[in-house]
C-alpha cells in the first residue's frame, strides 16, 4: 500500500524557479507523487506580507504552474501563513483573507493549507482561535482539500522554547473543534524526525481525532547548519505500515531541486517494497535514474563528504578538488550544477533569512 505522496515546498532560503518545480514533479510523477504544495518561506506574500497581493508577474507564474499541474494530474496546493492573524481576526483581516482566497481559487489552486507554524503562539485559547479561522475559510471556499499546520506540529520541545509553552491539551482541543474533513499536518516526534513509528502515528491520531497528514522534514536542508549538508541518502525510519496510518506523506524538499528527487524516489520504493526495502540499494537505483551511471557513482563515492562531513568541515583544498571533479558535468546535468553551486556556498541559508522570511 502506497499513501498519497507529494511535495510541500516549505523551506527557508533562496527561492526555486518555476522551471525547477516542473522539472522535479516530472521526475517524481511516474513514481506516484501526485500533489504539490507551494509554500516557500521566501514568498513574503504568503507570510509577513500576506495581506498584500502577489505582483502580477508572480500571479501569472502561479496560475501557469497550476494549469501545468492540472494537465499532469497533480493536485496543486498553496500554503498560506497569515502572520499571527489568530491574535487579531478582525474585519480588516477577514477582508484581506477573503481577497487572498479569491485569488487562490482564480489561479487554479485546488488544495489550501493554513500554516500556523513558526510564529509566536501565546494567545489564550489558541486552538479555538485557530479553528475559528479555519471554519470561516471552510464555509466560504470550495477547495478540494483544506489542511492546517498547528502552531505545535511536533512533540519537539524546541517549539516550546522558541514560540512559548504549548497550551495543555492543545492537540486534543484542536482536533475536537475542527471539522472532520480538515487535515492536520504533523512532522513527528521531532521537527526533523529521525523516525516516524506506527505507535507514534496512532497516538497522534487519537489526539487529533483523525489520521495526521505527514509533513516530513527530510531531505530539507535549510537553516545555517543543515544547508551545509546535502541530504541524499535513502529514506529510513518510515516503515511501510505507516501508509495506513496517515492521510498522505508530503516531503519538504532540499534546497537543490534535482538532487531532491534521489531520496524522494527511495521513499516511494520503501512503501512499495515494504520489509524488502534496502535504503542503500534504493539510493543507488535512484541516483542512477536521476543522475545517470557516472554521476551516480561519483555521488556514492562522495556521500560521506557531501552528506556527513558538510561544507564547513571539508576545507578549501578538498572543496576545490570536488568542484573540479563535478565541473566537467555542469553543462550536461543539473545534478552536477547543483553540487558545484553548493560547493561554492550558493545555497547557504543564514540566520537572518530564517528570522525575516
């Protein structure tokens, strides 16, 4: 059994181009990936400037991507982070939200996620205030899927340290008050979960009164520390039995769109093969499919350096050697271009990006 698989573009850092998104989904669609949520942190018109309209040229690009997704049989969704709107859901906020929702529907968005993550969350009766907003949206729109990312979307105590102590019973209150048709994103026991176990998913389902929609923060590599590593290895810690315990499995991609396809293919294989899945072999097969035999062998040989050591520990001499190793392939394949760009520091995400996007 394979759950509904897709991408949720929810990372901090430099924006992808629309061609990147099309290219990635063209690689993944034959392997069962059939939805795409557009929610990059760098799109300010979905976050801190959400009450302002997208510039016409960006709106046209969103509409064009929506049409392309429809032609490919891909569900197109947008993740809106109406910045701390649960603190002041007044008439002004309602008018701005209505305008934004009308825009989404006009450009072919079929799935809407309201993302309450990564913002201060010390509002009294937080869950009920957020449900009020979701219900207001649900009653006025006709999206095929409506989802919400809670303020506390993981058991991870880092969320409490950064955004304030989570209210007692927050998940239970949210799940009890939400309409049963609304999906709820969840990342696992940690923000970047090393493992997502069936027992954990069953517990969260009991709390929410529904199966969670898994937001998987692998192979994402945003942030100052993670952006210094390329996340390439095959998926582990996601047993195939999870397929029956989730509403869908959305992966947050790496900053490198083509390289993202390698681990993404291994996830599809892990569900397909079940107990027969071997993550290292899955990586080799996926790398060959995405990069071709020669580049795939290079990635395998350099995996310890690219994923484990990371850019900050390689040293100038080794970085130089790696750049010279991949540079001859730059004009031939986007995988090589992404590796060379990463080695040049072009994908580095700063603390300022994370704090301001």
